[in-house]
C-alpha cells in the first residue's frame, strides 16, 4: 500500500515482503530512479481475486506557489484554503503538503546568440551562483545553451564542477531559435517527476525557429513544468517579445522578469530559488473517469485577500 518497505541502492534489487494477514488484498509499488532523476515504476496487486477489474485512475499532482500583493511567497496555508476545479467539477484533495525539502530538477536555458556577447560573462556568473545556491545533494540541475540551435551542455547533475565547466566554455554567436530551444527542453524533462522548473534567459525575439508559439503549448501540456522567463535588456518598444516571455511563464505557473542589466540577474535568480523552495503540493484523484484523452483544464483558488496561485492550467490524462 503506501507504507515504505525498503530503499535499495545496489544490486541485487530484491526485497522480501511480508504479505498482509488474512489474505487481504493489497498492492506493491516499486519505483526505480536513475542518477539523472529519470524514473519508472510498476504496481502489482497481491491476494487479488481472479476477476479483479483494472481501471485507469488519474491521480493528479499540482505544484503550486502562492504569492501575496508584494509578489513574495506565502507560507503556512492549510489544505482547507485551496479549492481545485477540473473541467468545472470541484475535486477533493487526497494529499496536501507545504514543500521545502522536496528534490528539485531545474535547467537553465541560456541564450548565447550573438547579441548576448556584451552580457554573457555576467550572465554566466549569475547562473553559476544560482546553481551554487539551489543545488543540494538531492537536487539536480542542467545547462542548455542555445543560439540557432539548442545544446545539452550539462545533463542533470548535482556536481557544481560539471555545471561550472559547461558555463565556462560558452561563446556568443549566431541567431536566436527561442521556440526550438524551449521545445527541446520540454522533451529533455520527459520522464522526470516531482518538482521541475525551466529558467529561460534571453535578450531578444525568436528568429529562425521551426516551431511556433502555438506548437510550444501542444508540447508543454504533456510535460508539466514551470517556466520562469527573464528578458535581458529588451526595449520597451519590443512589446511582442515581452508579451511572449510573459505568456510562457503565466501559462505554465512560473513568473516573468524583465531586467535592464545583467548584474540584476543574481537578485532575480534568488527570487526564483525562494519560490522553488516555497511550494505546495495539491494532489487529487480526478472524478472524471471518462476514457477521453482530451485536455482537461484545472483551476486552483486560494482563500485570502490579495493572494494569487501559480500552477499549471491543465493536463492530458
């Protein structure tokens, strides 16, 4: 059931289990984690009758941040303060936690196009400081630089020397394939569970991407992760670029920032780090048992004047 039996770190991955007395039906769930955070799991029933029916159960986990009027994370809320609605139907919370120690998987998607050349040195230093501040032995981080194509410079790791080495070798050149880079990152996060976030830093609009904004959202709703966007020295006249960065963040439960100088990045990253450590987990078993695979919208409300919830807008079952 939900009682932890054992955690195994090396072969042989074999564990004796005492079955429940009296022949009661139960289930056993095994989860395997790789070093980079990818995981897979399997569930079997024991003492089950031959005619046991199998049904699909949609257990939905929402990672939510609540901010006040000052845009700072709000702590100390209880499950009673939240209301979750899926496709118009109110859902009953099966699990509620305030998270401050749950492992985090985060990637920095760093623009290294030619226009970033004046800012790149400071941007590298700020990214390295972010990795230093947020990574604990249980966390993982990755580095994905992009110009006219994205590159996985450093896969998920908790080793600061590898992350620092990836940052040290970056050069600013070529164009800005923003959407291609975001879609690449979404695919990379597939298979990773739990708290996940993508930090996008760019100084300009998309140029030669094969993917477009509407296609990005098609991939996003299958990935479920927060995207934080940081626009660096983007002029007030570049309204469309600012709008797109804000939309990427708003639709995914993240936040969007605009900074004039690269030396402001350290403060922005500190704010993001604080939010990632100040989330709530809202989990429920969906009341929708229809076999449809259509997109399901999710709305989360929180009681309290001036409070706002940031989380994903929905999911595919």
